[in-house]
């Protein structure tokens, strides 16, 4: 008989900032991570266009933090774009949720993108590659999936995303 052990860490959902759906805007987390949201580009869970205020809930997971493995979704195994399984070496991750004024879950509309920025801790900066794959956590399959790239600018990675969940800057190994 085999046994599995799981540890769950609950993180409270806190609004980091609010933007108008008609103008979009930037929301910065106290970690320095940031999202730049487009204007007129939001849908509810049924695909209906949304207008109104958008609460942005963010969490940054520091890759040098002792508790990152207990906080992040899944583990650091992933599917590359060619469907090969790999292990990941993380340079940081953010979780982002968009919430409408009525409490409804929102996403970016199809064909739209947002920019994300993640700071790189000093301990990882010396070895940070100029370009790094972006990975999102697929909650239905329980695995990280490769989805785009981020570029090193100063001490942060900058990339674009087409939806929100947890996003991770990682080197596949």
C-alpha cells in the first residue's frame, strides 16, 4: 500500500489594486512584481464582456524563500510546449486573480494580453538568463505548462500573458 502526503498552505486573497475596465492600468505588489492590464479587455467566466472596476489580487512567491515549496501550486514538474515532461528551476512566480465589483471571476478577453514583471532575488541575478520560458499552472491538469518567454530587464523579468493564474519564470532541466 502506498501513501501520499500533502501539505496545504492557504493564502488569503487580498486586493493589491483596482483598475477601471475601460482604461486598464498598472498594479504593483509590495514585492515589486507588477501587472499592466489592457483597456476594454475583460470577460466573466461565461465569456461575457465585463465593464466596471477590476480588483487585482496578487501574490509573489520568492524563489529564495524557505517556504516556496509549501506555497506554490503543484510541484516544479512541467510540460514543455512539445509535451515533454521536465523539472523546473524557478526564478520567481506570481499568482494573479481578477475580480469584478460583484465578486465574479474575470479573465482577459481572447486575443488580448497583459504584461507581467517579476523581480529576481539578488541571489539569482548573477545567473539569470537574458530570456527565460514562462510557465502557467494548469489547475485542471495539476501541472505547469510552457507558455511564452520573459526577458531580463535590469533586475526583473518582463513578459506577456493571455490569461491569469500562477505564472512562473523557470529554466527547464
